[in-house]
């Protein structure tokens, strides 16, 4: 157990669960609940695909700038204060989406939510993984990263229930924000303030040294951001506009979330057996298959397989990417995590707007989705080709 600043004892499992709840609220709900709610907003507000893409891109722009801010060497206060502040901002901006009705306000709130979620991912991961390592329980990091899948699954059930009850997008956003706020309250108890060998401030630490393998991983991580996001943003909409599989709309996002929960443990196991670079590459290739299936699927089995492959790789790639970056880094790992998150943010910011406008011109999600799948294949190849410092 870890001694807290107030003299209490923080159990490693409690810290890991606190990290899980933080990622569930800020990422699984704050970022991704937009996907199952989007069809209700499209129906209720008459949004077109380009406007829907702008909403997603506003969130991802905030995520990008939040990651860049999180990379600042010296920030006042501790890591816990920053990630809890981000968690609260994420919950409030999510709930506030149900209280407004204009595109400028929607864009502003999604931007705030994206900025906040980046802070939560970077600072909670740096803090939680550090405390678990100090306690000799680094393996519990899989619990922390399972939070995103748990949040996606929980939000999918919530939106399906509310939608089935005839409640519109206003109520869906408000309920999602309330759920995230509850998680914030629990996290403040599960992740107490504690020094854990860290200075009170989030110090810059030694500059990170970067070799070719880390550069390749960072580039691959950006391609992953572009490759996954079109399907992650529009999957529910794609299902809704396809008469053959429309009945699966309430289920498909739940499958994404359920597949994501054990995915970190699975890809970590692959990494232990074959190396984290190969694990990252294999996950990229599997996700590429799922992305292609999302747009060419004409059967229920195919679209559910697409959802499974998407959910089963998103957080696996995120976690393995962070773990592999840590292996390749000497110096301040938080700053490398923030750079990875920022590059990822560039890719995922471009994706939805590109897909929305491509749909406007082609009346199909197929062309941008195939380009996204190609980006994932390139990402996987980058990581396995550049495997030695001198390669």
C-alpha cells in the first residue's frame, strides 16, 4: 500500500479502479458518448454529415490542444489536481450539451470536453502508472486502461435505454454528464493526494531522448488517430442509414465497449510473448480489417465483427503505444505521453471533417474509410520496420 499525504493508506487496486473510473468518465463517456447520441441529434436538429463531422473535430481539436498543454514542462500544482480538474470539466461540459441548442455552443462545449479529456488521459496515466509501479503492481495498469471500454459500454447501455424510452438527445447528454460527475466524486476518494516519490509540482524532469524507433512509433500513433476515428465517429450513423442492419444500432456501440474492456490485457499478453512493437502492429492490422468491414458490411455478423475489432483494438493500441513509448524513453515520460497524445489528436481531428465532406461529395463513407484503413496498415508497418536504433 502507498502512504498518502494525509497519513492514509491507498491500496494499489483502489488506485487502479480510480484510474479506470477516470478514463471511463472522461474518455468512454466524455469523448465517445457522442457516437451513440449523434443519430438522435441528426434526427432532432437536422444536422448533415459535415456538421456532425465538425462537432467531432471540435472535440478532437480540444484534445490536441489539451495534449499540447499537458506537455508543458512546469505546471503549478500536482498531477492529481490537474487530472481531477480535467475530469470535472469533462463531466460539466458533457452535461451542458443537453442545455444548449446552437452550433457555436455545441462546438465550444465539445472543444472544452476534448481539452479536458486529454488532461485526464495524460495526467491520470502518469500518476496512476507511477503509483502502481512504486507499489510493485504495474500489472494493474490493464485495469486503468480498461476504463475507456467500460465507459463506452456503460454509455451505450444508457443511451439505448433512454432512446428506447423515447427520451431525446437533451436528456441523453444530461444523463451522461450526471454519470461522469458521479465518477468524478468516486475518483476523488479512490485516488487520494499522496507524494509517492513525486514533487508537489508536475516537474519537467530530464529531457526525453528520442531515437528512430520512438519517432516511428509517434508517427504510427498519429496514423492510428486518423485511422480509427472515422469509424468510431460514424459507426452508429452508418448502421442507422443501412436498412439491412438498422436494427443493430442500439447494440453495435455496446459491442465496441465490451470488446474494449479486456483488450488491453489481451494485447499486453501478445506484447509479452512477441514484443510490444509486434503487438502494436498486429492491433493496427486487426483494426484496419474492422474499419473496412464497417463500410462494406451488408450483414449483421459483419457489422458486429467490425464493432468487435474496433473496440478490441482502440485501447489496446493506446495502452501498448504508451507502454512502448516508455520502453523507448529516457527522461520525462509524461512529456512523451503528451506528445503522443497530441500527434494522435492531429490525426483524429482531421478524420471526421474529412469523412463528413467526403460523404457530401460522394454520398458514401466508403472512400474515406478505405483511406483510414490504409493509414492503419502503414502505421503497423512503420513500427515493425523501424525496430532497431540504427535502422
